[in-house]
C-alpha cells in the first residue's frame, strides 16, 4: 500500500514536477531563487545565513535541488535524497555545475534511506504530506538531527489547506477522469490558478497536478505538529507565522520568557493561527482578547471539519456530510462576545458560501452542478478568494539534548 502511494505520487510528479521553479536553471534564475530563499530564511524563520557555514545538511525529498542549492551557497555541505530518478539526476547535474561545497545526491525512497550520520540541519520541504505516512516521515527526518540541530519542516497545515482540500473534494465529486478534472479546475478555480502562477513561478498545469491530481495530500494540524515536536524533544525555534501567547494576553507575563527543560512548546500557541487560516483571504485581522474556552471549542470543531475533508483522492473519494458540523461551528462563533482576530461578519459570510457549495454538490444533475458552482464561486467574496487559505506552513524545531536536573 505504501509503495503503491509512492508510485502514484511519483507518476504525477514525473509528468509535472512541482520542485522545478525554473525550467532554465541559469545562474541568473538561481540568483533570483537564492535571494528569495535567503530573505525567507532570515526574515521569516530567523535563520541567519552564517548558521549554514561549514554545516552538514540533509534534504529529504529534494526534488530537482533548486531549493537545496541555496543552502549550499550559504555554506552547507548537502546530502540530497530523492526517490524520483529523473529529479535526482537533475539535482546532481545542478550541483555539479553550481555547488560551492561538497555534496552527495542519493536516489532512494525516503523510508528506505538509512545512515548513521547525524546532521546540523535536516530539511523536509513540502514532502511529508505527500508520503504514505506523514507522521513516520517526520519522525524519521528528526532521527538524523544532531543535538542542537535544526529541523526545517515545510508542511501543509489542515486548517490552512482546508480550502484547497475543498476544491479537490468538489472536483472529485464531479469526475474521476484526469482530463476532465484538468478542464473543470480551470473552469471553476481559474482565479486561484492564475494567482498561484503569478506568485509561484510554476505553470498552470504544474499547479493543477500538484494541488488537484496528486493522489496523496494528508495535512497535519498545528496541534499535531506540536505533539510531534514534543515527542521528539524539539523546541519550536521559529515559524513563518506569528504565534500568539495566551498567557501573555491575559496578563501572566511572568511565564512568558520562561523556558523550562522539557516544556518544548509550552509557551507557544497556534490557536489563533488555526482559526484565521481556515478562512484566510489576505492579511489576518487584529488580535483577539476574549473567551479562550469558547475559542478552543471552536478550534476543535474546525479541526474536525478540516480533517473530514483531508486526504481525499480520486480513487478513494468518499462523500461527506458537513452540515451539522458547520451549524455547530456557526453557533459557537455567534456566542463570541468581542472579536478582534475573528471578524464575525467575514466568518458568517464564509460559512454561508460554504453552505451554498454543499447545497449544489447535493444536486443530482452534473451539468447543473457545474453551472451553479461556476456562478457561485465567481460571486463569492470570501471562499476561494485571495490566498485561498494557506498552502504551506514552515516550522523550525531545535533538537534539545536532555540533561539531568
């Protein structure tokens, strides 16, 4: 079963490779990619480039190596592991031509890769949620970290990926034919595809294959990532999202900067991020300062909604019912007395648009459904607009050596 998923995902990516940001890997194009990557590492993940100098870095699922080369240029000695033979050849050729340090490219299944070596950095960028076992994949990656080493994880987060998963669900409920799915995705989600092309540098077809045709996208929630970090003795070093500390907001400032051995992520909460990502359109609203218990209830409902629609595939498509979950979610939102982070008006509009989609999907006639979906999606002001959720979240975890206290 696991090998079957690997073969299916690899088949999709061998046709449209998501890790090729430039078909022409000229020095000019790589410089653009390097600058963007460097800015992201420094500004978002708080990783000064000097940290990579003379370091040992392992990239599990490197694709064509276009992202990995930036670590090499910052001084890292890179070991690249990639299952797809064609991608691994491209990565090797890229590094032979442009690398500044010692490197190794290994063409192997991530789950079968073994080494006794420990690394200063381990990278898993947009890979784990496409594997047969996302949790096992992350656990294996962390196993190769040195004490005080840094794990750079790029992962689809369940709430942030909800809208994309809903798009997949809509398409799979209409067809199981790949060619028709491509046509329908262009018809229904043209706005999102064009935006992704403009800001991501990939072709429309590459985006469709990566987002809709890919047979395996199993995302994790913030809570699940937090749990994995705790179990593997990782502190959260940084993330590409702001984290809001509930204790600080409620005046318990004496706890805020205390970092106790073994506490891991105790002082970090992704509660607000999860809530905002679910219906994310652009920049998040102001910070919320009311009713933590109710917010946690809302988050559990939201996680449940996101999980129900998570990891759908063309062949394994399962029709779901969300009406009751959405109604309860709406009721809980309505009970919030004072909203700063969550804008009630926007959330209720999002819920209304969500309900309308499911009403259409319950119709019997396919042509009518497609016609109404196109019209409804175009009229939406929240659902499938702007960023359409958030496709990838980044977490940097530091491996903590255990000491006797």
